[in-house]
C-alpha cells in the first residue's frame, strides 16, 4: 500500500517536472544566497579578529612630514623648519613612555638578483645604446665608457662554478631593513639558522634572513631550505649571505627578506638620507591612544610643532573592520530575506500540490494508511526537493562567496564556512515545507475522498 502511494507521488512529480524543477531552483537560489551571506559574515569576523590581533596593529608609527599628503598642504601651512631627520637614536623615546614594549625600525628594501635573464637584458641594453658624439667620451661608434657593464656572462659563469654562491632565478625580492627589536616585537623565530646578533648590526656585512615562502621559492630542486644557510645570493648590490630562515606562518612576511638596519648616525650627526620611520609597540591596544599622545608631546618638545607625524594604524584597521562588518550584515540580511521569500514560495507551491493530492490522501487513508505514513510520504517529497535544492545551492554559494570576499578584499576566508550556512538555510526551508503537509494530514478520509 505504501509502495503504491509512493508510485502515485512519483508519477505526479515526474508529470509536473517543470514545477518540481522550479521548486528545486527556488530552494537553490535561496540557500545559495543565504549560505554565501553567512559564510561572508563569519569570514569577516574571523579575518577582523586575525587582523586586529596581529602585532602590526599594536604599534604607533612616528615619521617626518616628507610624504605625499604634505605635498597637498598650502605653503602657508607648512612648517618653517623642514630638515628634521629621524634615526635609530630616536628610538630612545621608548624609555620615557612606560606603555611601550618594543621600539624598532622596518624600512622597505628591494633586492635585484643577477641571473642569466638579467645579464642578457643588461647586455642587450648596452648594445642598443647609441654611441656618444665624436669628441665626447670616445671615438665614433664606441659605446658609452661611463656606463660599465654591471655583470657580464663571463662573470656569471664564473660565479656559477662556486658552490657557495646561489644564482637566484627570481628577478627581484621585497624585504625590510630592520633593527634588533623587530623580530621580538612581531614574535618571529628562526626556523633554521639564527637571527641577527648585535655584531651583525655593527659590522658592514651583507647578511640577510629569508621568509619561509621566499626560501622555498629560491631553493634549488632536490634541496632543502636549510641548505640555503651560508649560501651567498648574487644581487646588484653584491653578495648577500643567508644566515637564517624565519618562521613566517600566519604573517604577511612569508615572501620577504630581512637585512640589518644601519643608519650610520653617530654623535648627533644626521643627514636627510638617514631619515626613517620609527615604530613603537604596546602590549595592550587600549594604550595606543595615550601612547600616541605621549610620543607626540615628546617629539614636539625635541623638534618643534608640526615637524613629526604620529599615526595609529589600528584606528584605520578598526574603521575597515567596521565597514566590512556593516556590509556583511547588510548582505546577510538581504540574503536571508531572499531565502525567506523562496521558502514561502516553496511552501505555497507544496500546499497547492497537497490540495491537488487531497483525494488521493483520502483514498490512501481509507485503505488503511496511517497519518504518520502520509506525513512521511509528503515529508519525503519535501526532503527530496530541499535536498536537491540545497546541494545545488551549495555549488552556487562557492563562487558567490568568493566574489563577495574579493569585493571586500577579505583574504584567507575558508570555504568551510559555507557548510553551516547551507545546513541552516536548508533547515529553515524544510521547516516551511512541512507546514502545509501537517495541515492536510489531519483531514478525515471521507472529507478528503469527496474533495475534487
């Protein structure tokens, strides 16, 4: 008897294939949008927590006014004195502000590696240079003698035979010249080799540390990253000896290198080329505002009003977090609204189908089918539609979620957040689908059989 009722339901579903497909599509769109919205908001919260808990947003940056924003100031607003230079000696401000835990410098730096591609490009540029006019630096047809070849093919071939020299195939690498407290402030440890010692900051040697990702990229095939320790990397500025590899997991420094910062300042002598930005780190982010005020007051007393800029990167990060969270909540609200509308439409369509099945329900009940079996029969149809729609919705949610994350520049969000979103949306849809079923299973058999 139950098998027969199932065949009846199957025939009606197949017979109304378009209607069933529209039901599945409605569920898929609602579930997909809701799952993507839930995934986005969960990802935003996770990304925001990681962002604000990173050491970079527990620090104050002190710099001079030599930046692009000051170029826009009217001349009358510019300070009279424009020769202020900050050096590593100014890190001493940390000693007068008790809230400061670490003070360091991290200046951006570039390494341009020498390899076959760079040498070929250099030689081609030299060959294509126009000859200097007669009487200006050489005979007619000669190349410019004042532009010597930086590194030739013969030099590169000779360097390649030296086992202590590594020819890096990358064109360039980005990194930082850092002072001693940098690694402690950011909690970075050596994965292999060792960090810089005090002697490394004093001696004029080209020692560098590599981020784990950068080390992986330049390691020759068949070798381990640890084999890079002691190797000399050939670059335009000379040889750079690798003294260690930094464990940069969960940081943005994986593809960076690090060199000792040396400003050459001594005896209070300062030149514009020494100017740098100073970074002061605190343990408790709540102390940032007070620390910024004390540092501003300290440097104003040293260099005068308007000479130094004290900025708090965390304030900008918190504004970004608030903006992303607001957008995420709005998207989630709109997606849940769409899910609610889809669920109501599915409920109405299933109710219409149940009304058309009222006579068949009466016959089945008259033949001995219990209300429980009738309930299971209709629930199975609702579960099939909801399940198929949810599966399709999960597939739609993946590209939709990625598009949303890309629009908000929220990186590193796991797609696993989609799963609870799909389950929650599917549960809500299933609940709405069961409402009309429960109503019609309570109809008396005689009443159901006399219905049209």
